[in-house]
C-alpha cells in the first residue's frame, strides 16, 4: 500500500498545531509526498491522528496511486478535421501512447512509440498526427509525425537535430502537407520560422529571426502579415511588412505590461480577433484593424481578465470567450452552438468546454471537469444530437470520498481583495483543521478552480487546502499583477 500523508515524518513536515499551515510550493508538496513514500518503502495506509479529526466522519482513505499514477487515465481526445476519426492518449505498458479509431465505432488502434506522448494534433489531411515530443528528455522538442494509414510503423522524427528545440507555430489550413514551426537550429538563442513538409520531411526557412522577434502573425496559408519585436527593457512593437521596400513599419507600440494575443489566422488583411489590455486594466476581446491599429472592444468582464477566445478558423467567426470570476465562465457569441454545449454543464459547478471540433463544427469532443469526479470526455454529434461518454477519470469511482472546493475572497491589510480556493475535508465542519497552503509559482500565474489531485489527496487525509491568487497573480487585471512589485 502507498504511504499516507499522515505518516509521522510527513505529518511533522506539513503541520504541527492548530491554525498553523505549512507553506509549501506545489512542486515541494509533490516532492515531499513522493520522497517520503520512497524513503518509507511500501507501508500501510494509516488514518489521520490530528486531535480535531479524532471524531470526524472522514471518508475511507484513497491510495496515493489513484491520484498520481493511475494507469487507467485517458486524455487528449481530439476529433479529426473531416470528423471521421478520433485520437487520444492512454497508458500502455507503462507509457502514454497514441490511440485512435474511426468513427462511429471502429476498432481501437495503437501507434507504437519509444518515448511517452503527452499531446497530439491532427494534420489538416485528417490522416497524419503531429506530435511535439521531448525525444531526449532534455526539453528539446522535436516534430514527430505518425500515419494512421500505417499504424504499426513508429512515428518519424522530422527534426532529428541534436540540441535543437522546435515549437509549433501553425498547422496550415490551406496547405495540408505543411506546417509552420519555430526552431533554433541556426542559432540556439533564436527561433527562426520554417515551413515543414510532414509527408517528405522537406524543411524550408520562411523568416530568419534578426534577434528580437518573439512571434510572427501568419494567415491560414502561412503568409507573414505581421511580427512582434521586443525592445530593450521589455517594450514591444507590432510591425507589418512594407511591401514596396521590403522593410517593416510599426503599426502599434506596446509596453512591457501590455498583453496582445491574436487568435488563429485571418483569411485576409482586414482585421484580427485578439485579446488585449492596451489602454485598459483588464484584458478584453477586441477586433483589431490591421490597417489602422485601432481596437474595438467586443467583450470584457468587469472584475477579471478575458483568458481566451475560440475563433472558427473556416469563417473566422468569434465563437466564445472565457474568464474566471470564480468558476469558469464561458460567453457564447454563436448562440446555437452555445445551446448545444451548455447541455454538458451540470447543475453543480463544473468546467465545461469543447476541446476539439471538425471543420464543420458538427462533430466535437467536450471536456467536463468537476472537483469530485475529475475529468470526463464526451463526443457530441450536433447533427443527430447524440452524446457519447468517451472516458471518465478513474478517480470518479471515489466521488463519495472526495472534497468540495469553493472560491473564497478576503480583504488584505491595505484593502486589496484577494481571491483563492479552499478545499475542506469531507466529513468535517471545517474548524480548527490542519491546513496546507498550496502556493502557485510565478508569480505571473494563477490558480483555477477544478479537480486537483494534490489538493484532493491532502483533503482525503484530513487536511484543509488553501490556494491563494496573491497579488502579482494573473487574471485580475494589470493593477493587481503590478501590486506585487517591490513587495
């Protein structure tokens, strides 16, 4: 049996008395759990011994392996662009590997891989699978391509260059044989833009990085329409190519705290859908004019940032936007699609959104996350309105033993409102409990509500868990993020 977090050594590390919390980073908590288990060897699970828990009606203890090393977990479901295939990742012989099948009910096929696979994308031909894989364990990612027509053949590494890392830039809608990648093969400190043929492996340089370009904006055929260049000190410029001279002209400037993220790839030069906080505290959905640089605000939350948007690449239509005032909030601009997807939102709080869609937006995978059941994956056929459960987290069978996490807010000494999430062990009243303060890294990051294995593991052992989006965290506007400076 795995070791309990209530073993004497670990208990002394985490908490010693009422109201005292062990302030540990997320990585440190995981390290303590794993390291203590390794040091103690295979031991029996023991119940909590804290005095306040002696009479609590705690649920049965769940073994640690159910939270952290469950081989039955499946994830990453994605439907192909033509809507005829489904791919996902599942563990086989101790390694995450690619699985796929033809819809609606074809046999499951598995693609062999020497290295674990954690994420996969469909190529535009709905035949090949594109994986960005750390093939050496040194965080140098390569482009690895698998072919569903020859599933017994291992994926091919198309960028087998030692010491080189590759980032995905764009899977080209109008050119199924090619993708755009950024790669530091020429100069390790710079990422150049390349066009890669995923059938032949041919690699062509598209744009050489002069030394300060952090990203290029390309249309759906791969043509460069703009670039973002970083200036000394952190400010940046959005530049467009001046066709006649071959030079670049500045369209808009931005300072180091300005966020500007264009979504997907426009079919022309008229406008971009973007998320931006230029000239305002909170990020908003904007329609950005590529000729004038003027932003038209389309949607914004009053208290939090817009985190992202979904744009239909075929018609470049804005589908939805989302943020997290406390729980996930999704606003749909495509009302019929929103009505179909809201069917997956249960009465209790849950994170529910489409995780992939075919070109027609008729066949979709939907991801639903609850704190007491983990993640469930569904297939939705909007034409027939048929819904199929694809997978449910193995932890869901312990739903009666998992704990509820609630958003909280408090006022700091200087009047700043601070948000976070509190998980109280099931079977307790919540008072006088040992508490673990689970601190996110960054500080330019934020905690989000949902199922979190570490929090549930600790709560199952009788610990309350508090996650705080302290000043400097993202998601609550520019002023909140800057409030951590010199603090």
